[in-house]
């Protein structure tokens, strides 16, 4: 999951970065492109206008600059056009300067200077024409001007007129004719004044001609200037770089598209994965629920079985301990019964044959009394077990009596097998204890039997029951000559069904039931591992708490 | 004193229960027996060896040497003196087992006195 999140985040970042790159390059490109396109458009327009204006001016100057016709207005118009062209050139220059198109800048600059010159030449031309017009006005023979070739006047006039015509028309033919006349004139000899006038007219004429030629050349120069070519070149190179930038932008776009596709695929893949996982999860959940339900049912069933088996085992354990006890009791009772039977028989016999002595009767009766007392004691011990312990409430009993009664069930067996059983009690009185005596007796008997089993093979066989007052508890320690219980057994021995005895000999329920009984009396039963001999300690409260009657032990 | 074949016979009564012992002895005394008592098999064996006992009446279950051990050690030493076992009848042994081990009889507690006395007298008579 973490991996997917990381991948998604990195994908988003890469995606964003690519978008930024693309956007950046493309916006730069389009902005610049628009500007440049505008510039080119403007430059083209400006150049075209300039060319038109220049050609117009030139044509006008060359063809229709007629001193006879009053064309002052047209001349002004040409000047305005020129001025306008110059201004737009200037603007173009500024724009190109802004865009740092250096080569083109200098071309425009050059052009401007040429236009300037054109203008100044135009001014010179105008000036000269104006001058010639003035002279012509003085002569006031406009007709001469109309037909300069019809020379009716004197040679002098002819020359003046021709020079004027030349000046006005400024054609190369007029010039060559005037030069020929001037040559002839010099051979005839003429006045200084006349020659001065002619010289001035000729000078102006030749200046006009010269200026016109120069204007023509300049126009050609300007019109044919390489600026257009340059513009085209720049345009080409610009478009090259533009297409290059565009291709890189395209690359970015493609990359972006690729990344987009990849990203989308990745997302799709993740979605599929998630969908699958969700589906399998749902399936698993459904399965799990079923499984859990089944398992729970099984568990409930097996738990029921276990409880039933446990109860069966517990009752069988109770029965087996009862059987053990019964054997002991039968033996305990049979012997005194034998004594009584013998004695009664003897008494009958003595009475029948009359050989009886009073002393004997007394002796026999004493023996019978003693023996019946003994049987009574055993039976009173049994009385506990006759009662149903389950419904019996806790009653005040004597701990001392309970222990003694319990011993009556096993004393015989223990003595028979050489086990010394001893009660170590230095406490006075009956040791009052509120309990269900049968259950306590069962616990003690169980512990004694355990001890007996444990030490029966030892050389040194003894069991001590130690009683001490640990107010508000009575402490009962059952110590035997064994040397303790291994640690691993200690941990488990209080659990139900744990046994170290041979198969068939122990149910494994003794200690756990005993512990349960003691705990139901709010007491404690534990193995005292600190003592060198095997010792089980029972702590029983002398009185039960009023509102917590002992709980039942199954 | 009652006339009986048991008169003058050395009888050993072995039982850890003094009351039972004295009850049996009471009858044997009245029949003129010479009585020896022991409270366990070990003591009894010594008495048999030293006193020339003629009949043994023994309990089965006793601390420090049971009646069976006593019987077995006597039979091992090839002494075939009559041996009567007294059993409580609870998981001790059957009469057949007792006879197989060499006892002359097994009487179950509570003891049928007449049967016991008759048995003992029979033993004396058959051993002569």
C-alpha cells in the first residue's frame, strides 16, 4: 500500500513538472511568436509604404516637376509622404531595437539616413527649381519655356532660354544642345552680364540634373536595399528557431502525453489492484464469517463435550476416592466387629455352661464397650460423607475433629505400610472453623493419599499435619518425607487432569478439585517450595464472610 | 477349663489389634493352651523359632511383617506347623490362595468363633 502511495505521489509530481515545462516553453514561444509576427507585418508594411512613397516622389520629381505648372501642393504632399515614411521607419527602428534584431536595425538605420539624404536632395532640387522659376518669371516669356527648341530670339536669348529649358526639363538632350550653343557663343564673344546669367542658369540646370540623377540613384538604392532581403533572412532564421522551439515544445507535449498515458495506466492498474483486493477481501470476509460461525459452533460443541467429560471425570474421581475410603472403612470396621462377635459368643458360652466368672464378664463387657465406641467413632466420621455436601451450608465445625475423623479413614492403611502419621498441633481447643466439613475432609484425605503415594517407595516414610493460627486463618500444612516436587510439575500440578501417576492410578483431578474446594471457602491452597520436604499449605478463614457463602465446586 | 485337643499346645496369636488378640486368647486360655502373642509378623517369626510353637493364628494385614510374609518364611524353612489366617475379606486374599501358600485355613472377619475353634482343634488332631 505504501509503495502505491509513493508511486502515485511521484507520478503526480513528475506529471506536474512536465505540465509546467510544457506550459512555460509554449507560452514563451507563443508570446514571442505573436510579437515577432506583428513586427514582421509592420516592417513589411513600412517598407512597402516607403517604397511606394519613394517611387512616387522620384517619379514625380523626375517626370512632373514642371516649373510652369503650379504644383506646389503635390510637392507638399510628396514631402508629407516622405515624412510619414520616415516616421514609420523610425518607429520600426524602435520596435526592432526593442526586439534586438541587430542586423535589421542597422539596415533600417541606413535606410533612414538615405531617406534623409533623399529629403535634403529634394530640398536642394526644390530650391534650384524655385530659383530657375524666378529667372523665368523675370524673362516673363513663358512660351519660350513651353517650346524651348523653337529658337526665334537672338542667340543670347536662345542660350538663356535653352539653359532655362534645360534647367526645367533637365533632359540629357537639352544638356548636349545647350553645351553646343555655349561653345558657339564663346566663339562669337558676348557680354559679361549675359554670360553670367547663362552661367547661373546652367549651373542650376546642371545641379537639377545632377540632383535628379542622384535622387534616382538614391531611390533605386533605397528601394533595392537589402533590408527586405535581410528581413526575409531574419524571418527565415526566426522561423527556424521557432520551429525548433516548437518541436521541443512538441517533444514536451509528447512526453507529457506519454506520461499522462503511463500515469493513467498506472492509476488504472492500481484501481484494478484495489478492486481485486477489495473483492478478495469481501470474499475472505464472507468466508471468514462462515468459518468463524462454523468454528464457533464446533467450539461450543467441543466445549460442551469437554464440560460433560470433565463432570464425568470429576464424579468418577469422587467415586474412586469414595471407593478407596470405603475399603479403608470396611477394614476399620471389620476388625472391631470381629472382636465384638467373639466376645459376645464367649459371653453366651460362659453363661450357658455356668463357668463364668464375674471378672471375665466385666472384662468382656469392657472390651465390647471399647470396641463399639471405636466403631461409633468411625461411623461418625462417615456421617460426613453420607450428607450431601452440595447443599450443605457452611457450619461451625472443629478443625481438630475434622482432621481426626479424616485420619480414621486412612490411618490403618498408612500404619500397615509403615507410614508414620503425626498431627503437630500445639493449639488449645477445638479450633473452630466455619466450613463444609466433608469437603475439607476430602481435601485433607486427598493430600494425605497423594503424600502416601509419593513416599510409599521411600525408606523414610512419614507424614506430618501441622496446624497453626494465622489469624484470621487456620494454616494446615501437610508435609511428607518426600524431597519436594520438580519445578516443571509444580507449574502444572494444580491444573485439572494433570497427573504424574501411572495410567489408571490417578485421575489428575485431585489437586485441582482440592484447590477449588479451598478457594470456594475463600481460602488458599498452594505448594510451599521453600521447605526442603514436600509441603502443601492450606489457609482457611476461620469464619466465612456473611454475604459470600462458599461456592459450589463441581 | 474346657476339655479340648488344644490343651497344652503352644499357640501363637499374631494380630496388631490388641482387643482381637485378647478375645482370641480368652478362648484359647479356657482350653488350656500355652499362649504366645505377637503384634506383627517379624516378632512372631522369632517366637516361632525360639518357643517351639505348635499352632499359629495370624492376621493378614499388619505393619512390620504381614501374616503372608510370616507364612511364607515359615514354609521356606520347611516348618509345616499348622497356620490359620484371619482375613478382613477386603482385597486381602482368597481361601484358595491361602491354601496354595501353605496355610491350613483362612477365616474371614468378623470371625465365626465356633468355626475357628473347631478348625484349630482339627489341626491339632490331624497333625498328630
